[in-house]
C-alpha cells in the first residue's frame, strides 16, 4: 500500500517541470521581445534625433551663410551678385524685395518661387500678404558658396532674405500698442531694439529651408540688425570745446583752401544730398572767438554768404556731447577696428606708409592710431574711418575719403603745401591731458593748416563718404524661431 501511495504521489507531479520550463521560456521570450522592441525604438529615436539634428544644423548653416553674405567685407557679399541689394547705412530695402540663395545637389531643381517644386516657399505668403506673385523676386537666384572643393555642403535648399515687418515676424507689435501689426512698414534697429520710426538701420529677415534625403524638413528664421556706428555730422569740420577751453581754428587764407559744408561727391549708387551743413561747427557758445574763417567765400555751407562764412553753433548727437560719451564711442570704434596701430619706440608716431595698403573705395576700413599720426611725405589715399588719439600731422598731398576723428589730444597740424583734401567729415575733441588722463570736460581742440600756397584744398562735406565709412561690422541676431511645416 505504501508503494502504491508513493507511486500515486509521483504521478501527480508528472509534467510540472515541463510547465515550469515552458513558463520560464515564455518569460524569457517576453523579455527578449521587449528588449528587441526597445532596441528598435531606441534605434528609431536615434535615427529621428539624428535626422532632426542634422536638418536643424543644416538650416542654421543656411541662416549663417545668408547673414554672413550681408556684410560688405565678405568675399561673397550679396551685392557682388545683385548690385545694390543690401542698402548702405541709412538706405532702405523695399518690403516687396526678395532674394533667394539656392543650394541644389547636382542637377536637382530648387525653385522656391514655383508652387509645384519640391522645395517651394509656402511660408512667404503667410508673412507678406501679397505673396510671391506680388513680390519683387530678384533673379537669377544667387548660388550658395557651401560646396567647397567638390565636397557637398550642408543640406539646406534655399535661404530667403527680405525686409522685416511686424506682421512678418508673427503678428508682433514692436511699439507695444494694442493695435494690429503693421504689414508694410519696415522695421529698424537702433542698437537697443526694433522700431518702425526709421530710427537706426533697417532690420532684415533671413529664412532657411533644409531637407535631408530621407525627407526630413526644417525651416528656421533669423531677424537680424546691422551693427553700425550711425554717426551724423552737423558740419564738415566740428570742433568741441568748453567754457574757458575755447577751440582754435587757423586756415592758410589761400584761395585754394576751403572748408565746404555743401554735400558733394557721389559714390557708387549714393548721390549727394541737397541739404548743406555748416562748414565749421562748434557746440560751446564762446568757441566762435577762436575760429578765424577768412576769406568768407571759402567757407560755404549752411547760412554762409559771400560776406559771412558758414560757421555756427551746432546740435550734436548724444555721443558727441560729453567726454564720457566720446570715450565710449572711441572704445566701440577700437573694438571693431580693422587695423589698430601704435608707435613702437624709438618711433614716436605712426607714419603714412604704415597705414593699411588694402584700403580702397570698395574696401573702406576702420583704422585706429593709438598715439600720433604723421602723414608727412605720404601721398596716399585713405578710405574709411580714421581715429587718431594723439596729434594728427597732415600732409595736404594726402587724401582721406570718409571720417577723420582726432579724439584725445584733439590736435590737427599741417604746415606743408599740397593739392589734396579730406572728403567726408572731421571732428576734433580734446578729451585727455598731455599725460593721457581723461578730462572731465572738453579741452581746447585745435585745427591749424598754415602751409604755403597751395596748402591743400581743405575739408569737403560728403554724406556718401561718411556712409561708406560706417559699413556694418556685423549683423546681430535679434530673434530666432523655428517655423512649423505642414508638409
């Protein structure tokens, strides 16, 4: 009986091991399947992330190419391909103008203006009411510079550059008023923010579409503003002094020497304006006593006559009104200079041949001289903005087209003869003592040109030369967004 009982007990256990094995195998299979699914999900997520990131950075590359080619110093400056597209400082690009940079691969067709094209720009019409049909699309399209040495560049397809309005930014009212966003008024950047009151230089919109071979798309957009000095001059020659520190002006009195406040000398697409300024301007009322502008006809300009020279008190922009303001301006110019030179002992001054030789009408430069500049026997031509913190010894056989700032010692001296001139505007201010320590108020700036006849042709006001000297040093990114795509 006991034997039978044991046999029956074991019979009840028959198959239990098999069930356990099957259950364990099932559990292992579920875990394996979960791992496989998880691995596949991770791979898919990684692919999606890689595609999304690649498309994102490709679009950013397009934005950066577009932003970089807005600068006049870029070898691929857009105006080289489309003359006059990027306006000069103070200029205006019509809101209907559109420029495309395209980046096809091989024989691929990239035609953003064709609604049937695979890379059609379907976004423009949402930003500008008139759509591409009513836009002034500049043709032919500009080619990208991204493929270098036959190696394909980033996979963006096109970059669009336009002016920017409140509406094109996405119905944002920059003036803070509870009114509908403006569709047609361009926005301007004044260094602090955007406005639609023509304060500063025009802001632009840069939009890029990137598409990968797997069909992943992304559209990104910058709003950029030019970073420029935006200096304006109320006179051809401006002398800054203060009470008890009267400026001094001494001219040669020869018939060839002029300080002329009438706007002249066109440059490229720029034409002279019709509004004259003072020949010589000053801000401190008592400064008039130190300005000897004779004979009167050789100082034409605002309010000047054949018997009265064009010399008067002027209203200065904020950065010209105080020593602190000018020192801040000097710091800004130095930080964006193309060339900064200083005398190296035993030399006590920089000489003309040391100035950059690459200056030209197409390449005006910002040149800073930390110390004295002596142009004696330099018969060259300078283009751009010249800042001298010491004494400027001028040889009137030299020409400068642009802006000349003598800020620091505030001293301009010329004792030689010559037949050349300064075209643009000049400002002199004594902001430091002889040891270089900053003053609290302006000291007596001094201009003296006393060479024999001819002693140089003088200083001629030219807004075109002034504008050319203030080309933007960069285009600052003011906003950045991703534009959702529906297809």
